[in-house]
C-alpha cells in the first residue's frame, strides 16, 4: 500500500526549512520538475503505441539525430519551468544556446537557472530500454533584474543547489538531492503520485559491477585498459560483472543501489569522452557525492572543474568510492 509512504510533495514542504534559500522558491521549482516528469513519463510509457517513436528529422548541437521524444521532453520541461516564476534561464542538451526567461515580464526577478538533459539514453527509446531525465539547479550569479548571462550557467558543480534525475524504467523514479542526502521517490501511475520509496540512498563503498562500453576498449588510454583487465582478473572478489545499459541514468541508479562504477573515458576517438559536464556529469556527481560515492574525470573531482562551454564534454568515472579510487590509481 503506497499510502503508508510520504509523498514527494509532503517531503519537499517538510525539508523546505532545511534549505538555506527556502522561501518556497526551490519547492515550487521542484514541484515543476515533478509535474513535467509525470507528463514525460506518460509519453515515454506509451511511445510504442503512438507515432512518437523515431527521429524528429532534426539534429541537435551534438549532431545527434533528435528522437521525437527528445523534442517532446525538452518542450515539456521548458514549458513547465517557464510557468513557474523562479527560473530566469534554462540550458538544455537539445538547445544550441541557453534560453533567457522573463516570465510574465517580471523584469528578470527570478533567481534560479536549470540545466537539463531532457531525455538521456534516447537511442534506447525504440527498443524499449530505460531512459532518463537529468537536471541541475543553480542560483544565478549575475544581478537579479537583468537578463541571464552565459556565466550563470558556466558555474562549477560545487555551486549546485539541487540536482536529480528521473528514470523511466520498470517503474518511474525521481531521485534528487539539495545537499542534504539523496532520496528516491517512486511514481504510483494509478494515482500520479510520487512516494518516498528509497530514503537516504547511498553507494556501497565498493561493489562488483563495472559499466563501460567495452566496444571502445581498443581506443581507451592504457590506464583504463589496465583497470578493465583488473576488473576481469580472477582474484579476491573479482572478476566483477560487466553491466552497461547505454543509459547513464539507469546504469548509475543500479550501481548506486548495488555498488559499482560507471565509466565513460576519453579515447582516441573522443578526446574528452562523450558525456557533457553541465547537465550530465555535474548533477550525477552531486548525487554521487551526497550518496557517499565519488565522481572524477580520472584525475580530479568533477564538481571542481571550471566550465568553459555550455556543451563541453569531460571523461567521467562515477560510483562506489573504493572503485573510483582504484580506477584513478590505474590512470595515474
Ligand atoms: P555509447 C546516452 O546517449 C549517453 O549519453 C549515456 O546515457 C550513455 O551511458 C552513453 O551516452 C552511451 O554512449 O557511446 O556507449 O553508446
């Protein structure tokens, strides 16, 4: 019976005071994300039934074919966030440039910017594999009352005030942090309500799962190859199990519950890896660290990287603390 669990709405209100910027603005923003998540979930779950599968016939700045659901998810999150008078700007994987929002002409009084990957793992949509949404929230750094600037988005991950993801999987979950731990909420689709099903989520300090696209093995730096061979070696608690869904949110979520490491290294074909710093790596790094895990680019803490471009990519190693530390040892 789900009614024994606290709802996401109740949880947000209860924890509003613990949030130093409270005054309800972040609550309204999180409620906006909650609503958009339900709308996108509805579309994702019926993708097989209506003509919404397949390419939108356009490509995004990444040069990737935009799937129709990518476009729809992007539009839903942007529309929903625009309606709440607390967001002054949005950056999205699906938008070449950031969007300045002066909702209802309130003279740019809004304080927060949101960076979002509206539908991560979208290449999995047509084959009915889990996909996800990733979001990252900052306070603007330029003066309130002026149009938002690029520097409001190019902030290091340590400045995030909230981050989270929605995983549209066998069940739909919303997992987020405001810097006070990580909590997971499961959607009861019959009621359209998220319930607190996974309080205080935490990475086991080590694990037996490594997630990497081994198809790129020959292109990896030698240190990464050596770590993968270490994972496969018969010794102690190894060999580990290889699990790679091709959907960051799903691999991350499974590893956080079971213990594991997710890797998207740089390679001779992708000099900075594939994942984007601002709306994939930083939010997942914030969640990882709040769940006693680690997130690095192989050398340094993801959240201390000073961004230089909206869509910049970084190598990404994230998960159980001891596994990330071991991988970093191999890459020294
Ligand atoms: P590859 C999806 O496009 C994504 O950004 C992550 O969700 C996923 O882990 C990765 O890329 C998959 O990339 O190159 O292994 O197919």
